[in-house]
C-alpha cells in the first residue's frame, strides 16, 4: 500500500512538472508570436525594409540626374555651341535668315 501511494505521488509530481513545462512553453511561444506580429514585429520590419530599398533606388536616380544636370550646367557655362543647340531644340529659335520646318510624328 505504501509503495503504490509513493508511486502515485511520483506520477502526480511528473504530471505537475509536465503541466508547468508545457504552460511555460505555450506562454513563451505566444510571447514570441505576439512580438513577431505586433506593431514593431516582423511585418513592420519587412515594410520598412521595402521602403528603404525604394528610397535607396530613388536616391540613386537622383544622384544620376544631379550628375547629368551638373554636366549640362558646365556645358552652358563654357560652350556657346551647346547654348545655341539648346536654344534651337528646346525653344525653337532660329537665326534671322533661317527657316524652321517642323514635321509631325
């Protein structure tokens, strides 16, 4: 009788330990899931990463455009033929003795 009582106590203690272990495991798992899905979680990280990539691409495009504009400014400052070319193409200007023919595309 004494042996079976001790055996039941041991089994009861094992069940309690398992219950505590599984409860802690479930609580820890829920905590991790909530942090991954929460306001500053995984989805926010992915959104910010995509935004960073698009901003970096935009910065690259702006840097290239800035280089192009700087070279255009230098051409305007030092090349009178470039100035004349731009005036003819962009503004449609001509010399007094010239005629301009425009074709529709």
